[in-house]
């Protein structure tokens, strides 16, 4: 039941997103579109309640409940950015809006982007871990909640890997292959200074 509900929530997320954006840009009903988009959190609330009821009815805390917690956590963490991404593309395609900005690929800007992504991933992992801990307390039986504790360890791993990836872009920033090397810039500067020094007086 939980897996079916997770799939239904994911489908519902994209249906509500498409409906909200269509009302905003195609039907020219921005307030109604915003109201539809605000219904998105209801899906996570329904999934949370259904998972809690399933556990209270005696179900063993298995991988399905772990996936439910992870889904809720990362939907909360990434939901706003996903809506913003979809909104930008929809506005560009149907309302004459500017092309959505692409994520930076090189240098400091790329490192900042990776840290923002890392922050969302860590937030999702923390929310999921907190929900899993709540489920452990809710079940109140160590024998029935071992799988939930294993999922908490997985969330710690996800957070750690996210930090390592962001840190790698900070320590070893990806260089733009089209940018001139420091030697080339220095040589160009010397040539400019030399040309300026030999420029004939007016």
C-alpha cells in the first residue's frame, strides 16, 4: 500500500504542477494557479499520515516506510526549486519569458551551485532521518524498526557524499577550457604594455 501511495503522490505532484502552471500562463489565472500549486504539500501530508497508520496497525517498519520518509524529506527539500525550474521553462515556452538560466559550469560559480545543491540534499536527508526516528519511536519496538534505523544510516551517507562532492568543486574548481591560461594572460598583458609604450605621440 505504501509503495502504491508513493507512486500516486509522485504522479499527483507533477499533475498539480502542470495544472497550476497551465492555469497561470495559459488560462491567465495566476491566483488560481498559485492555489493549485499550494496543494502540493497536501500530498506529503497524506503519505505521512498513511505511513503512520500502517505502522500503528502493526506493520513492520520495512523498506517501504523508509522510502516514504526519504520521498517526503527530499520532496520538501527540492520541491521549491523544482517548481521554480518548471515555472521558468513554462513561462519561456508559453508566455514569452526569458530563457531559463543554465547552472554555472566552471569556477567559483559552479562551486557555489554545488554547495546550494548540497544544502538541499543535506536538508532532505535530515528531514528523512527525523521522520524515520519519529517512526521508530511511534512503533516502540526495536524488533520491528530495525529497517528504519538502517535507512537513517543511509541518509547519513547521502549527506556525507553530498558534502564531499561540493567540497571537491571548492578545492579543485572545474576550469573553463575556453578561458586563457595565466601564462597567456600575462603574455597578452606584456604585449599590450609594449604596444602602449611604442605608440607614437600625437
